[in-house]
């Protein structure tokens, strides 16, 4: 009887009380996300970074692929390749770049050996590139007047439900909530967690940090390093969210006329919050989504469980693009003055690997480039909002 009441309540939650929660927007089918292009339309392949980092990124992809059944399929537009072929494709490319070829040799090699697929992009066929980085924060293992804001681990009362177990057509759909003993309800929002003590007794505090804005942006980035007073360092990594929808505070500040769209950046948001501390809670709580973390031995890690390679790892929509795949991007990067300010943006191109994903990275027209850590990485990640192109490469069968 207890179980039947639970499933009846679950049914009501899905279809009566929470229809808006389960409003399903079918994603673009992966066979339409990118299109194979003829060799006469291949871009000019050139790379603005050293080959060592590309080798490292490829090796990370290979380590992921070797953990999978060789029959696992990866979709490239209307074509499909198994994990064994993906490994062969990566290793062939890796062996070639270790010869340190010239640009002409590189392009001839790719035309002869590789199929190239282009993302259909979003508006006007372009892909919007943004960036993310690894924050490095000071923290403490104990709460104090200086360290007041906790980094939470996954709460013990948070549960996930795989909807495909109940409705097969809802493949890869899940909800996150709290099982209260008789039913499942949505998990607490950011405001309830940070301002109303909703997690009391239900979540371990991994560390304490000084600034709630730093904590907010740590959640946006998804991972970071925490340095403690005692010299110890830990890597914290995204574990799960509270299941609430992500809302952009940047978009909020643009709509309210606080920051011009053309000037929007993470740095602009930080500056505004610093100048208006009385608005911090209201603005941050506009985004009800909340991230819980776990400690990793190394980091930062992407969604496929490999260490991200600065400048080489990219986050894409995992529903429509092949994880771990070799890609090529054309976008813009900033040039920084000695005083840490951007004085120009220049075009660049490079090979990257699809190692990660993100809650706001949806569809064929979005990509997020991992810059690493440090001053330049934070500036580049905070300001990057530029249109570009995205291609995928795979060895010809």
C-alpha cells in the first residue's frame, strides 16, 4: 500500500500538479545537428597553440573511449561510427601530429584521410562561443566570521528519477527532487538553501569561502580549486544540481538596463555587485538553480570523466554532438594589456576535443571553450561572446 501511494503521488506530480515541469521540448535530432561537407569546402586547418596540448587532449579522449564497449556508436550527422573506429581515428591523427607537419602537410593529410562535418549552428549558421575557466579560491575547513559561505556536497535527501523507466519515450529525461516519504516534490531553490537554512542537517559542508559571489561563479564554472589556510588544496567538481531551471543574471541585468548588452561580461557583473552589495541576494536568487560539489583527486574534470585540457577542451550539447570527438573551431580571442585589460580581439583557429557539457549549452549553435586558470583565462572566459564555426573530424572508413 505504501508503494502504491508513492506511485500514485508520483503520477499526480508528473501529470496533474507539474505539467509545466514536464513540458518536453524535443531536442534537435543528432543526425541534423551537423552536416558532412565535401573536401572542396573544408576550412583551412591551422592551429594557434603548441602541439603538446593537442596531444594531451587527444590522449584524454582515447582514455575515455577505451573504457567503452568497442561497439558503442557515435553519431556524426547522418553517419555513425563505433568506439573502435573513434580510437583508430584519434590514434592516426595523434601519430601524424607528432611528426610536427607544416600547415600544407596538415591540410593535405586531413583531405586525404578525414571526413569533416560542420555544425549547422544557430542564427545565420554561426556558433556562439563563450568561455569558462577554473576558479582558484581561498577557503577554510571551519566556519568563521571571515569564511561564512559553505560549499555543499550532494544532500542526502536529494533524489533523481529516470522518467524513461515509467514512460519509455522520455529517453534521457530525468527529474530531481526530494522524496518526502509519500511523494516527490521539487528540490529547494537557491533562496531557500542560502537564506532559509533548507539544507540543515542534510548536506555535508566541503569547505567555507569568504564571498558568496565567488561561490555563485564557482557554481557557474562547475569546478575549481580551494586553497586552505593549512596549505592543503582540494579540487571541487560539479556533482549535481537542485533540478531547478538555470536563469541568467547577466540577462536580468541587461533587461533592467543596468549593464549594456555590448558590455556584458562576468567582470561587469562582479563590479556591479561589488558596488551594490544590498542587491546581491536579490540578483543571485533570480537564478534558482544551485550546484552541489564533490571532491576529486585531480581536476578539473569534464562530463566524460577526463581532465580538461586548457584551450583544447570544449563543452557542447552532449545530446547531439559526439562526446570525446576531435573538433576544429574558428572564433575570436582577446589580447590583454599589461594592466589586464582587453585592447583587441583577433581571429584564431585550433583543434579541440569534446570533453564537457553545460546546463546552458544547448543546441548546435552553442559552444563553451575551457581556458584553464589564471588571470588571462578568467578575463578571456568572462568576456568571450563571439560567433564562429565548429567542425568535427573522423577518419574515413
